[in-house]
C-alpha cells in the first residue's frame, strides 16, 4: 500500500516531471552517463554536454574504444574531470569483465570506478527497476523538511534518519520514479532558499512548514572556510610554438594539458615560485618576463588564483620530470588539447580571444 507522502509525490511527478534528454530512457548506459554528469553539476549545464557526448559516444562500446584524450576533450568545460576518467575506465572494465552489459545490482555497480552509493542506487532504480533509494543533496533537503529532521545532515545520525524516513515511504516497483520525484521537487520547489511551499504537493503535510521552520531545515554543522591557493604558470615559446604539459593521471585534472607551473609556497614571490616549479617540473632555469593575466576558479574544496607570465629558458632542455608528457604546439592547435577552465582561458588569451 502506498503512503500519503509517496502518493502525493508520484501524482505530482506524473504531472510536473521535467522533460530531460535522458528521462524515459531504458538504456542503462545513457542513465549511467546522465547520473555521472549530474554529480555536483546543475541540470541546465549538463544537457548540452550530454547531447554532445551521446553524439560522440552513442554506446558503451564506443566509449570503451575511445582514447582518454578524446574523452577528456568531449568532457571539457563540465569540470570534475575525475568523473570522465572514471567513466572511461569503467566502460573498459564493463566490456572486459561483464561483456559490455552494465551490472544490475548496487553492490556490483559500486565496484566500478566512479560509482558510489548514490550513483549505484540511481542507476539500479532508474535503469533496472530495482527498489533502491537514491539520496542526493536535493532529496536530503526535502526529506529533512517534510519530516522536520532536527539532526544535522552532515552527521551520521542525521544521514541515517533521513535515509530511514525516505526508505519507509518507497513504493515497491516504482523506486526510479520515486527517486526522481524527490530530486525534481528539490530543484523546482523545495529549493535551498525560499522554498515555494504553496506550490508544493507535500506542503499540507510538511512538518517543518507547519512549524514555520522550513528555512531552518536542513540543519548543518556549518562549513569550514574555503582555502585560497595562489598558482604561477609559465608560457614558454620556441620557433612559433608554445610548451604545454600533461598532468599525471590519478590526481586533480589528471590527463589534462596545462601551462607548466605550480603553487606558491611560504614567502616566495610569484617569480621565485615559477622559477622553482619549472626547474622541478621541467629541469630548466628560466627568466620570468611580463605578466600575461590573472585567472580565478573555484573548485569544490578550494579556490585558485593563477598568475600567468611569459618566460624564457636560460639553461636546460625541458623534460617531463613531473608531467606525464610535454609538447611544443602551435597556438592554433591549443584547442585540440583538453584543458581545465583556467588553462583554457589562458590559451584563448594567447590565441587572441581575450
């Protein structure tokens, strides 16, 4: 028997579900790609990337056969590049180990690179009809309001309480719709600030609204200050070419190309930082020239300010001591190499695009 919460929620979802390119898909590969792209990224941002991805890699096998560079280039601009690396690795693993068929159960799905508890539950429920609860940030927020959860969500007890409440109302056989209904409700109506309670299908039974504390839910312990990181990068020219370095796989922005440089340490100046970094990374001594620009970007757990300088090699021949690879390329070729947001901005500046 369906609870009042799930009945109201699913009736609203049938009327109001967002039309999205991956909605209604029964191809597990497409569900998987959409869930990976939606991790920490807004739906509106994901849609054009999803469509372009499916045009380039329409099947799991086509993704598995592609090079990592092709994958990263197609992903470029979506951020959190570890997701692209992991989905590529996982696709090859699925082909090699599971005959190209994505596993149906959560425990096996979680053995694949990049698939955690939430993603596994979302894929299992939406693609395979499994009765699994998928708890993302939207779902946690809405559930904490509907049931007036007083425990902080960023604690073990708060997480457990929300999960138990949402799971208690999961209608058997309709977990995929149920999960997506919570997500849509959190995106469209029960937003982080100023939820539109009069339009909410659960407004009449929402415990937090009844007490007038809906904007005080969910409870959190508060965030720590976000670290600020200062980075210097060098632009080295030779015979009409510019030097770029490929970041080692496994770390932040792994496999992407960048202009060599690194993080400022201690009391050193930006010039001293760049001289040290290029000696450690490339084995060269340099002269730091004019400043080319300042670029900023916010990651999940820190913010970066990059200062770019034109540099001249005084001694040595660049070798990939820390990068996985170096290449001298024409400015017109920079667009062919996948880069993070800051380095792409610098590349466009060098190309005259501002």
